[in-house]
């Protein structure tokens, strides 16, 4: 399977008119790392979870880094079977990324649209949004409108969830 490179992603963003700014940095594997990166790039910084449900449906959850996500109850909110983390192999096959580099930009590689996207409502209230550009050695900032344009260009409709509600709820 051929997967997009960061440059191919940037070229695609350019082709659909989405402005972006990228900061190169040392590899970051966890939300807790990279405080200096967050200081250099304002806006919402994310955590991204690649999940598989008991019926083999794939999910990508993208949320603000500080958002609490209860994986034991999330399946009831999004209408899936029970959830667990997807394997690195499956992640590579569908999103073209490796652990530590999970990003909604990886949906550019999901040609069969196997992965359903769940987006944190609080993330969509932030400006700009920061994601890894398919690798964890850089962070790319796009506007909220740019992110939504990227998804629309791919034909991806995200399921928006308010994780701050108790219990978490789907936002229309």
C-alpha cells in the first residue's frame, strides 16, 4: 500500500486551499511530552486514539490533549460495539502511520473509508488545531475551517462528541 508522505499531505492541503503552518521538532510520543512545542504553536493540541470495536469497525478519536475519554463507555455514545486499541499493523494499513504519529490527517490514506472519525466538540471550539502531519517529528496547525474543509474534501463526516458532558453526548 502506498501512503502519503508529509509533503504529499501539505501539497494536498495547498490544492484544496487549506493554509497550514508546520513546526519541525524532536519526536513526541505522548500528550505529556513537548511543552515547548505547544508554547511555539498556539491553539488546540490533540490526542488521537486509534480504536477497533468488537465487530471490527475502526475508529479514530481526536480530542484536546487534556480531554478525558472513558473507553469503557464510549461505545454507547458513538453507537459501536465494545472498543479496544487497534493494532499497529491495522493502523499502518488504514491510516499509513505508526504509533505515536496517529492523526486525522492519516485519513488521507484511508482510501476505503474504513475508519470512522470522532471529534471532540471542545477541539472544534479551538483555533487553530494542531496535528502531527503523518509523523511525530512535526506538528501542523490548520484553522478549524481548514480542518473541516480537509475532511469534506476526503468525504469524511465526523461524529462530534461533547466529552465534557456527563455522560458524553453526540452533538448535532
